[in-house]
């Protein structure tokens, strides 16, 4: 059974930094395309960043230059480091794992709140 478990969310002031983590279990970690998505109240779930097994990254325009996605294949963990946070970054952040291009898995979500 595949599980994605997020941690590290919380409350931070505008301009601050926060790192969220996601531990993946149940399948070989290296096979996953991993990503972070976020969903603000009343809005759709949007892509934040993705990272391939080889470390190639992709970012939403709204977070480029501020957020960094990375993965530690030895620890089965994907990270999202968030700097220069803004109130509009407030959302529930979800870890996502896509396996072999067809099996899609989600974490339970973790709240990130940026106060103005």
C-alpha cells in the first residue's frame, strides 16, 4: 500500500521560510515522479512544483525563485523549501506521487498559513 505522509506545515509571517516534507512508502521511491500541489479555500488544487527521479524540476510561475523542491532517494522523502512567503501562499499543501505514469497517489495535506 502506497502512503505519502506530509509534515512541517504551520504558521509563518510574511517574508519568512518554511520547509514541508513528505515520506513515501509502499513502492520503490526512485520510480515516482513527485510533486507538491496546493489548494486555497474556495479554489482548485494547483501545481506548485514537480521533480523527476533524475532530479529535473518544474515550478509554477508564482513560486519560481522562492520555492525549491528536492528529493532524498535514500530517505524516501521529498521536500519543498519555501522562502519569501506571501499571504497568497496560504493553502493546504499536498504531496503527490505519480508511479509509472498512471498510478496517482496523494498525501493527506498539510496546512501552511502565512500571516500578513
